[in-house]
C-alpha cells in the first residue's frame, strides 16, 4: 500500500527520527551521557517502527508504536500515527 501519501509520511518520520537523534547528540555535547543513551535507545525503537512501516507490517508497527514511552511516541508524526491506528485494525 505504498502511495505517494505513505511515502511522504515515511519521509516525515525519518526527519523526526533524525531530529530526535540530534537532540540526543546535543545532550551528549553538554556532557549528559545518560540522556544521550536514552535518545540512542529511543532512536533504535523509532527506527524499528519505521522499518515495520516501510515493510507494510502495519499491525506490528502499530503495536510497537503503542509500546513506546509517550515522549518517544510523540515523535511519530500525527498523520502516520493516525494512519497506523486506522490501517492496523
């Protein structure tokens, strides 16, 4: 079900993940290794949701997304969040 619309959602998600990673790197530059590690783990989790989405495994992407901490789940663009919530049913 790859359409121009889903490709845009995936592109937006990749940008959000990159921003979250950058945020973690900023914490690392400030010397906060714990926050750096937390962000690295979050990025890994977000990338897993991304991979499942790219593979069209929307049901597992949705499950994985819902299991993220709220602040991490908030990195998923609203449009993609709603898409996964609807399509995975």
